[in-house]
C-alpha cells in the first residue's frame, strides 16, 4: 500500500478496496497528494486489524474530505476483534483481572458480561473481579470507542463503513466449557502395586465448579468415601490407609452450576501392603520464576500424593527460612504469610510433604520476585526450551516465566535475532504457546517475548534462541501383541498391547466392530504400547484395531487394521467353601471365609445370614478375591 502511494503524484478517481485483510498499524497519509483537482477518490479499509491509534491522526481529515466531496468514499468500520480469546479458570478468593490492549490516545471502555453491560465497571482497559466464586462463570468482553473518532451520524456502529466500535475477543470465565468427565491420572486405571497411603489425582478441562468423590472396596462401593465434595481441586489424600492387597474403586463426579454431571465411568486400581514416602508438590501461586508479584500474595501448592502435611520454608536467600518455617497438617494447600513480602525482593519457597514414613525426597526450591504492579513490566525468559538448548523438537510447546504485573505478552519467533518471520502475535495472558505448524528442522530459532500492561511494554527485552533437531524418519507401522491378529475366543475384558515402533513419538488408536469402524474407541494414546479400556469390548464380535504410530514428521503410512474375535462369557459354576468347610461346627466367631476359584468368574457376591439364603449379617460384592474377612 505504501509503495502505491510513493508512485502517485496526486489523487485522481482511484478506488482502493482493501477490506477483509489483516492490515494493521498507521494508515497511509493521502493528504499530501490532495490538490485542487482531486475528486472521486475512494478508500475502503473495513474488516482489517486496525486500532484507533492507527487511524486517529488522519481520520478526521479524511472525514472532512468526504463531506467536501474531495473523497467520494472513506469506509473504515468495523474491524476485527482485538486481542485473543482466553479461557480463564477461577480460583476461589483470588481476584481475576480481565484486560484489553488497544492502541489509541483517547479511548473509552465499556465492559460486558454475557452480552449485558456491567453496571459500575470503570472506563478502563482492565476490569477486576475482586473475590470471584469458585464457580463464577460468564463470557466477558469490552467495547472500545475513541474521542478522536466520534460517530459521524446516529446510525449503529459499522453501517456504511462508519462509526467504529472495537470489541475485545471473549474472555470465557469459569464453567463455560463443555461438561466432561474427569480422568484419573494417578494411580492409573487398572494399575497394580500401589501403596496403601497413595492419594488420587485427576485431570479435568471442563471448568467444573468442583468434584464429588466416591471410593469403595467394591464396584459402586462407598465404604471409603461417599460422594464427598472435595471442592475445585485436582487431588485428594485419604485420612486413613487404603485396604491392603485390594482393588479400590473410584468415581469422580464433576458438578456445575446446574448440577452433577452424570454418566461418568468408574475406575479402579490395586493396592499392595506397603506405605511409601509422599511425592513432592509444585508451587502453583505464584508460579516459580514469576516477576511483579504482590507483597500480600498467598502461597499455594499442588496436592502431593500420600502427604499427611507440608513443611513450608520461605526466605530471602536460597534455602532460607527467615520469613516462615511452618508445618501445615490440616489438609490445606495454601499459606498466608504473617508478614507481607518486601518490594523489590526475591522470595525463595521450599515445600516438603511428609507422612508417617518420613519426608518427600529431593523437592525443588522455587522463587519469585516481588515488585510493584503499576509500573511497566520487566522482561521475562524462556522456561522450555531453555535459552541455548539444542536438539529441540520442532513441535515443542513454547513456555516462559510469568510476569506478575503483565496483562499480556507479545510473542515473536523467527530465524534471525529479534525476528518474527515465523510468528508475531499478542497471545494475551497465556504463558505458553503451541504453533500450528512445526518449526523448521536443524535451525537456530529466536524467541523474543515482550510483556505489557496498561503502563506500556517492556523495554529492551533480549532475544533468546535454541536449535531444533533434525527430523526423524517416519515411523513404521506396528502390530498387535495382545491379542494377536486373528485370535479367537478372547475375553471381552481384555486389554490390548502392541509392539514398539522405532522413531514413534505416540500412537493413534482406533477400535471398532467393522473393518473401517472406530465407534468403540478413537484417541491419541501418546507414547504407550498398551490400552486399558474403561468398559468391556462388545461380546461375541469381531474387533478391528488400527494403530498408527506418529512423530513430528507425520504419521506412519499404510497402516492396516488387525482383528480378533471376542467370546460370550458363560455363567460361572458355583463354588464351595474351603474355610470353614460346609457343615463344620464349633467354628470361631472371628473366622474368615474362603472358597474355591470358579474358572469363569470375574467376581463373587458373599451373603451371610442365620437362615438358609439369609443375608442379615452381610451382603457384599467382594470382587475377584476368594477371601472374605467377616464383619
């Protein structure tokens, strides 16, 4: 566009229609080309990425040209939404700061929730929710106008390309995602040899308000936990050890503003007879490496599996404890320091989980920097990959340290220092970014991250770099190892496993009941070579399985489906007592009960009573064990 102007000596009846592009930054100056003969010149720049600051210097002059017939047309509204769409999870009691960044010297802001203007919201590029509820939800956005670009008439914004109002992309707060069930990640479903003092952890991306846990020693059982509301957390430690050498059944039920999510499946795992040291925790607020943290911040951390409590050391030197040295054993994972932190100081935090077996080993120290939040934010630095790393995968996630007083970040990625040949984007308040396409292989990649807030952008941020690895060759296809291709009479409860494919970085697994089907299961299972299904396979059917290895270069080519056939399980035969024997007398009232294995049984129901067929003493599904400790 600038090149065209340089070729012009004056403006004639040209028409420049530049709508529907990604144009941004200051618009060209046509005023120097206007003379007494200029007429019928038209300029249309609708639906680009212009902000008020790009237009306001020359806007009023161009409007005057239209009104005096020097220009035939000047259309500039609307423009693309500003900033990126963000999904924000609330933390009860912690303030939420929503913000927008719009170029312009005399902007005004109106904030909306779910399409309704928020009464009392400040005319400012930030809107703060001081004490959000754990389940507060809504779609927030801002509308921005400018004193330097007032409405030309009484029409609505955007009519005939006039009257510009910018809108911030949505800020989705709380439980606005599609409700989905949580996934048990520790212990894994069907895993064995777990310590009896293990905790449980789960993942959920649905924006749930909280979770109810039911845990029992039988399928559907609640003898350990009965629909306990554990709040909006992702982990839980039991007050007492779990039963030894037992299968433990877990149901995790997310709940939302409109009630519990139904239909979530039950998981289970098996315990051994030992206790172990707890795992380490991770500092979750402030994040390690954060800059611009408030003086009165609390310290929050993740639940450590197996922990009965936490020892917290906080100091102004590495390993120090001059600010706090406390023990938290009430189940909490937060600590409010008695004294506020000092401005412009680095704070070091060590969190050591403990239980009756001892303290967690090797827990890393974290640190953050306390500084004012009403100043231009400082620069940040890469976390992954690190500056100077080599052999970095071309599909790597880019992550960086959080800056406490930054409202957003501009991310530039290129093949030259400070370059942006690959990407230049305002990523909002995110501190990680996944490129749509892989980075170039065997290249030095430069990353420059510029934090900003309403005071301005960081100054003189340096460009970090890393070197990407050469691409691996495509992986070969793999084959089933359990069951084998063509096997028959397979138990529907079977797991499946396959051979390792060299150079694979993950596997796509499809399972169905037709040669092209994937209706039973279709998922990227990552870099594993087995799959435990949550439900049994269809009975008496041919089961078709396709496993596609992949890596950063792409997917294996030409992988075909294998198949096996499941059986129809038969009703098991009855079993007989081993201890005490049928008809035995003078049996101790504290006796345990055991019985013979029934070859096709998956579990047993035990009824105890004082009459034939009675169950007034006990009626219990004991699972696959052949032993019962009578009450």
